[in-house]
């Protein structure tokens, strides 16, 4: 249990930890009573409060509806730090830099795919290795450096995916500030054999179908036109490379700023001050790791098409959107009537920009950004749309998933992978996993209720319901 935290109830779904002591701003939490109760069972709220000690923080620290304990920031933590007076914190981004989600829409129907789902999962597992396995795609050192600098564009230039995929990807799949030279050889060695791999943990490739449409106009604009339409959701990140980048720079910051470390309420919040050389080198390294992740999901999207074509024949799979949920960016936001440039940290939180933002693909710009929220294994996933209210309330951010309610260790003690898979199959959901242990760790019972998380987002008007997706097959690490 976390220590008792004073909470002021703003509404049924908005709470606030008032400013006190060394807090520079309040901490605001978007959650129902049920979700707040779960946050109080770990250190989520303490970590949300600790975030407020960071320099140059604007308005308040934020905890999204799926918030749970993390490293430094809680998972679901969002903070905007002034570009000149703030800084950049690896603990506000996470070890899996640019862990994110890509959603492919298809012209297939559930009834066409379901009879072939076992064969399709086998082929997807072959083309998109999960677990600790290495990639089918080999790159040399020079190619890896180019990939780190160019992101998903490298994939297109090398025959994977298309320009249309890039147009429907956050940042067009590339942060231009990336510099492969700022990434250690150790990190590069870890990433070299991991292009087009899902990895382990909560990463997956899921075959889904449109189960319910809440907003038909927006759904139509997103290319989700009818119930039963099949989609493919890819959830993964920067693999071992991103993890190593985070570790490398945490050590550098701890060594370089011992005085800052002493002042912080939690050493895991260590940051490099804005304007420092270390802030710039970490940011360029983080951008390169983010590019690796975008390239990874882009190639996985291409590989998914190959698997589908082998099993089901001609089919059209188009990228609806690809969004990061562990990242820091330099963004511009209106704060107290003025436009401010900020180091925007989102950790286990999805960018959810409202209508009109230039960063949104032109096809969606008038409506708002697509938001992709995966559920836990066997439960629904959702497509939402960004709102103007979200720009005011959360710097254009919302939840990124269900959020864990149980540690992996506890899940392994509670569930058996074989039993989880058997129960899912009885519901018409088939699982192809790298290990029974991995399936046990990811049992839906180890997660919060994604339906409740999405309900809060919708009612708070920080990401509104468009479509609910249901799974029929899952490839797990």
C-alpha cells in the first residue's frame, strides 16, 4: 500500500493533490473512484506528487486513468517542463522508449478470417518473432545508424511498407533531432538483431474486429466503416536498444548532477537541465531510439501483410495510425493565454491532440488525432479521438492501455499460462505465445478494467470514444 495522500475531489472523475511543501504545482488525477482505489494500493499517487518537484513544470503534474507505479514517473504520468527553465528526465519517458501502437485496418471480415485464425497466428509468429528471439531482418552497423537517424523512412526506402504508411504515423515515423552517434555501441549491439521483433512482456500482435461503433462519422473518416471489419494491432517499442539508452543516460545524469539528485524527492526523477549538453545529447539519443521503434512497428506492419497474404490471399491492409506512448518531445502549448515551448513528457500516456493541430495527418486534422488504446489479452481495445478540451486539460494526452493491477511476479503465482490460453479459446480467442510463463504474466486478470479506463477518458472529454475492437487471435511474447 502507498502512504496516505490527501486528495481533493474535483468531480467524479477528476481528483487533485493540493500543492504543499516542495510541490511547485498541484497533481491532477483523471480516474473514477474504482481506479483511484487501485492507485492507492501502490506508489502511483506518491510518484504523481513527486513529479511536481521538477523544474519549470507548468500547471500540474498529471496521472492518466490507467496510472500505476513506475520508475520515477508513474505509468500514466504526464508533465510539461519549460523549454528553457525545465529539463528532460529519462524517468518521465521510460526504459522502453517509444513503446507504442500501430493499427492496420483491412478489407477483411471476421467471418473470412476466423476459420483460418490458427494458421494465421502461426504465420504471423514466423514473420514477426516474439519473445527473446532475433529478427528475420539483418542490418550492418552503417545501416543501423541510418535507420536510427531516419526511422520508418529507412523502412520504406528499403522496401518495407509505403509512403502512405508514413503519412499516417506520428511524426511521419521520424524525429529529425535523432543522432545515432549519441547511442552507445552496447545499445546498438542489443538492437541490431531486433528489427521487426515484438519482444516479450506486454507486447503483442493482435487480430481484431470492429465490435461496436460509437461515432460513425469519425469512424468512417478513420476507415472503420462497419461491424465485423478486421484490424491488426501491433504493440511494441525500441526493444533492448531503447532500454540500454535509458540506462546509459540515467547513469550519466546521476554522475553529472549529484546536487540535483540530493534535492529531488525521488532519485529516479533525475534530469538534465534544459540548455545543458547532457540534455541535448540524451534528447538526440532518445529520438534515435524512438526512430528505431517506429521503424520496428513499420516493418512489423509490412511483415503482417506478408503473413496475411500467404494465409488468406489478396487483402488490403492500411495503416490507420501509429502512436507513441513513452516519449518526450519539444511541443508548443497554450498556457495561461501564452504559447509556451515545453519538454513534453508522456510515460505510459498517449498523445491525444485535438482538431486543427498541424502535427495530425491531413486526413484526420479537422476531426482530431486517432488514439489507440489496447486492452489486456482477451479484452477489448479502443480507438478514440483527440479533443480541444484535452488540449486545455492534459496538454493533449490520455491513457495508453488498461494499466497493470498486479506485478508480473504475482501474476505468475496466480495464473497458469495453459489455463489462461484454454479459457480464452473457449471464448473464441486463440493465443500463440513464446512461452506459457509470458501468457500467465499477461493474463487479463493482472490488469485493470480497460472499459473503465476508456469511460473516464471519454467522460472527461480528453479522448472520446469512436470504436471498440475485440480480439480473435493474439501473438504474445
